[in-house]
C-alpha cells in the first residue's frame, strides 16, 4: 500500500470508532487494521474519546456556563498582587545588581592599584638618536621583551600628515619592520614601536620617510 492510500484510510479512523462508515468502507478499513499496527494503536487511543462523546447531551452543548459571582474581581485582585510582588522583586534585584557593580568596581580598582604597586619598573635602555633631517628632534628608549624589542620614541618636527615607517636592524644586517606613524609637524608624538627582533640580536633602528630615506637612526 502506498503512502497516499494509507493516509486516506487513516483519515477514516475517527469515523470508524464513531460508527459513521458505510459497510464497504468499514470492511476495507478493518482489513487494513489487520496488518497496520500504527492505525490499530490510534484506534485504541480514539475509542475512549468516542465513548466520552457518547455521554454528551447534544441539547446542552450550546449552553454557556455561568460565571461564578466575584470571579472577575478575584482575578483582578490576583493580578494586582502579582504586580506588587514583581515590583518588589525588581527593586531588590536592581539594588543588588547596583551593589554588586559598585563592589566589583572597587575591587577592580583595588586590584589594579595593588598590581601596579607590586610590578617592578620597566627597564628602559636609553639610546642616542642621530637626527638626519632638519627640524626633527627625537629621543628613544628600548624595552627588551621575550618576544622582541620595543622602541619608545618621542619626537617632534616630522612633516605634518606624512607617513613614516620604522625598521630594526639585526646582527646580520637585515631590516625588520617595527611599525609606522604619521607626522604631527611641530607637535610632539610618542610612539611605542615593536619588533620581533630580540634585544640581544638588534643593533639599531631607522626611521624612513615615504621615499625610503633615513630621517632618524640609532645604533645600540
């Protein structure tokens, strides 16, 4: 039996348990039930429903049940009580959240202060910077890291809006990128430039302009 035929017979199960099928339809459905366990199970579920429907008085089906007196006011009173409870809970929750945030903020500030107080000062290595361009003045410090070398560059006099790049030179003479910045004219700039070259392998750095010309240089 294909799926479509099965669906047609299954749609007749309700009429079958209510005794509303004619004889040919009833015979065909009974033959189907002999080998279809799913439909037999559905018939077993429908039989109690059909028995309950048999007890219903058709003359009373359209009667509207009477609403108990005071039901409406009781429902409204319960709603108002629930609203008051929810509002109190929300207020308590809001206060609790605020206190938790304030406590967390205070702990965070305290932990940050403690961390700053216990951290050793950053070791800075001052290097002499050669200014190879007029109007440019600069100073630099190095910070050795396990991942490379950091250059803390303070300078002024770079052309306003012009781009500059920094390279670190290793012992083999190879240049490695350490970052870029934009000139600020007479205004002071402070750059933290990072290179993957370890301090023990780095021998100097250069600041290059857009043409590749050296503007600043330092030997370590």
